[in-house]
C-alpha cells in the first residue's frame, strides 16, 4: 500500500496550521513548508541536480542540490539531511542559512507556494543519484549560473531562480 505524501501547511510566520496531500497543495497553491539544500565543493562551486524527467512537475530542469518537504514532526534540518542522502547519496554537515516565501505558477498549471528553509553544506563527494529523483548532476560556479540564467532561464526550476540571488548574498557575507 502506497502512503500518500502530505505537506505541512503554514502561515507567513511558519506556524503550522494543518496538513494537505502534497499534489493537492501544488494544485491549490496553499502555503506549505519546504527545504532547499545547496552543497558547495572546496572550489566554492554549487552542486546542481537535474530533476528526473519523470517528476510530476519541473522534470528535467536544473535546480539546487536537493529539495523536499519535511514530514509532520520532522525538524527541517533532519528533513534536509534525509533528502540529501535519499536523492544524492551524500551525507555532510548542513547549516541553516535563511528562509523565504515564494509563489510561482509552473508550466503545467501547478503552483509552488512555499515557506522555504535553505541549508548550505560543503562536500567534495560525488553524488550517487537516486534515478527516481535526479537525472544528472554538475558542479558549477555561481557566477556562471547567473550568466546562464540570462539566456537559458527555462532550463532551471522556478524556486532555484528565485532563491539564487539570496544564496549569492549569503556567500558574500562569509
């Protein structure tokens, strides 16, 4: 029996207000909690993931290292570590860096409306991809990504495009 995945609905202050089936939340656009992980190698390059083509939204698009929705009762950092291992086969220390709210309409009529908790980590390990989640990967300099976005924006996920400038700002603070 397949368990229906649920997301945690939140208000603008990230206070939990209920749960909803994940795909329904992406149809209705209800605000829910999410996680984005950015792994950097020792050269400072970001590990990008190309989402599996079979994903129900944003398949084949390039994005941050991994992302997920925490399960009810699961801390955001634990969800980030779990998903990094499930999708990319990587275990490393993660550090919370910032959160933000965004809403984006996807090309297939679905919505991403998320209170996103962003974690950074450092690793030179090569990913062991979960083929149900990721098609490919590459390490790329953030400035090269920003340049590529100017002409190839449609190759990237909506949340990645929205989040990238804030990621750059946090890197410059170090």
